[in-house]
C-alpha cells in the first residue's frame, strides 16, 4: 500500500509540467503576432506539433500518451504567459522534444502567436526590445582541429563595445556537411570557463578527393543570440567519389540517361508507332474491300 502511494506520488512528479524561471516567465515576444506571423506559426505547428497536440480547438491530440499533450486552444495552454509558452516549447519535457535546437527563436515566437490566435480574450503585451540582434554580429567562433586526439575545438568569444569575453556555458552544435543534409557530431555541448568546447570527430568520415569536410558550428547564446560559422578542414578520408552527374544515371540529364532506359524507351515508341500505322492501313483496306463489294 505504502509502495503504491509512493509510486503514485512519483508518477505525478514525473507528469508535472516544467518549472519556468521567473525572468523567462516575464519575457515578452520581440515580434508582433500579426496575421503573417500567425500563418507562419501555423505552418511550423503543422510540421512539428500536430502529431501529438492535434489541430487546435478539435481536441484530437494523442489521448494514449501520458501525460496527455492537450489542445493548445484549451485553458491548460492559454493560462501560460507568452514567456512560459516560449520557454516550454524550447525545453520540451519527458515526452516532447526539446525544440530550441530545432526551431529558431523567431519560429518559436511565431508558434506562440499561433497558439494565441485561438484565444479571443488575449491581448499581446508590449514587444520586448531586442538588443541581442545588434550584439550578435560581434560573436566570434574559432574552429580548430587537433590531429592527435582527432578533436575539434570551438572557442566562442563575444565582443561588447571594446571588451572581448569568452562565452561561458553557451550551447554549441557541430555539424559536418554531407551530400544530402548535415550530420550532427556528438550532442549539443556547453562551452567551459574559457568559452571552449571539444568535440570528438569520427575517424572514418569520408571527405572529398583530398579529404576536405565542411564543418558548421552553431552557437545559441542567451545574450548574443544564434550565430553559425562554417569552415572546411582536411579531416576526412580522401574519397574519389564521381560527381553525381558524371556518369550515365537515372537522375542525370537526358543526354546522360542510362543506355537501357534509352533503349526500352525507343523500342516502346517504335512498337506503338508501328501499331498505329498497321491500324491505319487496315482501316484503308476495309474501306477498299467494302467499296468493291458494293
Ligand atoms: C512527441 C509528442 C509531442 C510533440 C511533437 C510536441 N509536444 Fe508539446 N507536449 C507534449 C506533451 C506530452 C506535453 C505535456 C503535457 C503536460 O505535461 O501536461 C506537452 C506540453 C506542451 C506545452 C506545455 C503546456 C502546458 O501545460 O503548459 C506546450 C506549450 C507545448 N507542448 C507546445 C508544443 C509545440 C508548440 C510543439 C511543436 C513545436 C509541441 N508541443 C510538440 C507532447 C508533444
């Protein structure tokens, strides 16, 4: 019995929603929730959220999930401040993914705008003035590579007026560019006291002919905002991959289509044409015969 009570408490403890720090709670949106923003928010919602939360006002969210995600038009969502909604979308919870590294701040605010569009009594508070965007231009990310340990070091520095300071505890994501899309290297990491973070780079990643790989580092700093830089380093395995359009292939231009496609296509067209000619001749023959008989 005691165990059951403990378990129940534990369960409800897990199900409890995220605690939002006071300064985040009071944060207002820097962008106006006008029709365009709400429309963008709707598109972002339909791509990322509808699978769990359903269509707002329809209460068609995933009811089998625990805790239940809920309908954004309902009180459970609407009683949050804008800052709380923004924060909760960013950090996610046990079930919901953390969206702050998937969606930009602007996209997350647009989501808040979309959620608010289902609340008739909502009035948007005064916009938050953003200094962040002006400052963000002065963030510097330095990417270097240690051959021995096969590690990528990224150092983040910010410049406020004439002072350069290491950005401590900022989140950094590292990607390697691939043929189609990006490959994330390790997980999101936080910079140390010197503003540096180390990523172990895979030893067997194919690069281009000489082993070049393009790296993209993205920083998400509270004060400086989001900045990304890219750098090409010779850290991959040299791979002599023919260009996608060098050889005959299905995805290539007409002139470089595979021979078998050209052949089957041509033969097909010829067969259909000869059938047509045969049919026309037959019709002419029928006419001639019927004339004779008359
Ligand atoms: C994998 C399923 C899933 C996805 C995808 C998902 N959520 Fe959630 N969401 C949940 C669950 C479960 C909860 C928790 C409800 C609770 O704790 O009561 C939740 C809670 C929330 C809350 C907090 C509501 C409250 O009670 O204060 C917000 C806001 C939210 N989601 C917004 C979004 C937005 C916006 C997206 C898309 C960017 C999204 N969610 C995507 C499952 C999901």
